[in-house]
C-alpha cells in the first residue's frame, strides 16, 4: 500500500501563488507516475498535471505556463507550484500515484484551494 499526504492548500487572491506538496510513504517501489487532479463543485475530477518517473511532465491546457509540477524521488514527494491563480482554479486538489503495471492508483485525501477575485 501507498499513503499520500497532501499539504499547502489555502485561500488566496487572484494573481497570487500557492505550492501544493504530496508526500508518499509505504510501498513506494510500486509507484510509476504521479500527478495532481482537481475537482470543483458540481464538476468532474480532472487531471491538472502529471509527471513520470523519468521527470516528463504534462499539463491540462488551462494551467500551462502558470503551474509547474516537480518530483523529488529521493524524498518521495511531488510538488505543484501554482502561479497567477485564477478563481476558476478553485477546487479540491488531489495527489495521485499511478501503479507500475497499471491498475487502480493511490489517492491522497485532497486539499482545498480557494481563489477569490
């Protein structure tokens, strides 16, 4: 099993920044890529950014140029730096770790990000 613990959410004004962190523990050798998802009220959960075990990152179009995902394999952490935040970024953000070989991944408990205009 893998446990994921997120931190760094909060409330900010539009244009400000936040950094989300996710720490993995447990059977980390089973982890492949890691990513951040978000779910706004009344909307489906969506992928925000993902980073492979080799460090290749991809982003949803709406955050490109504003968000940066990074990974520290030595510390088993993944970080999402969010700049120029917009009200539409308001959501619960979840960390996810994909399993090597596929299958159901691991999820964190979520952290709230609220951006006011």
